[in-house]
C-alpha cells in the first residue's frame, strides 16, 4: 500500500466520521429548538467536497508524497480537532443556530470568527499539494472560496440575528 493510499484512506475515514458526528449534533440541536439557516447552498458544499475527494482518489492514488506539504496538512488536522473540540456539541457541517445562545469564544474562536473555514480552505489547497497537484489545489480553492463567500455571509447573518453577545 502506498503512502498516498494511506493518506487518502485516512482523510476519507475522517470525513465520514465527521459527517456522522455532525449529523448527530445537528439532530440534537434541532430537537432542542435550534434553527437551520440558509440550507439551500449546503448541497453545493457537499458536492464540492465530494468532487475534491473523489478527484484526489482518481489522480493521486499512486502519487509521490511531498513531506513538507504533508507536515502542513498534519498541522491543519490538529487545528481541525481544536476547532471541533471548541464547538463541542454545537459543531455541525450545516449552519445551525440556537436562538439566544452565546457565541463560542474559546479555543481558536478567541482569535478568529471562522477558524473552521480557514482550516477547510487550507485543507482543500494543501492536500493536493501533498500529491504534487498544484492545478487541482488552485481549481478547488477558487471554487471553495466562492462557496465560502456565500456561506460566511449566511452564517454571519444567522449569528447576528440569533446569538447573544458577551463582552
């Protein structure tokens, strides 16, 4: 088994586990009265991430691994874990807000409004570079940037209208 296959297998299993966690959290939040905001763009995000991962499986299954970019990807995974742990049961892949809830201000959320999206943007760029696919990184980074523009705007609006601010 090649290093590329091991890495792709890890990322695929990780994404699958995250979807299970996100769905569990979303169901619980919605059952407690939370509201999903702007769900119409969510299928586009799922499609982009699915195409990205499938494309990597098709193009990189036997690629040489660039250790510099692999180290950068590992760092992004550590930040991803920090983000998910900081949001805890509020972490989902959808925009789900609980009216009146305080904004999370711990972990990376002390420093950035949307650290999860920074990690995702980094991953979409960096993982293809691990496999020496810069054109793939650029193509999906541009598509992701377009979708994140829509998503961050929608999330900011949802948070602004439903969350309590603390000083």
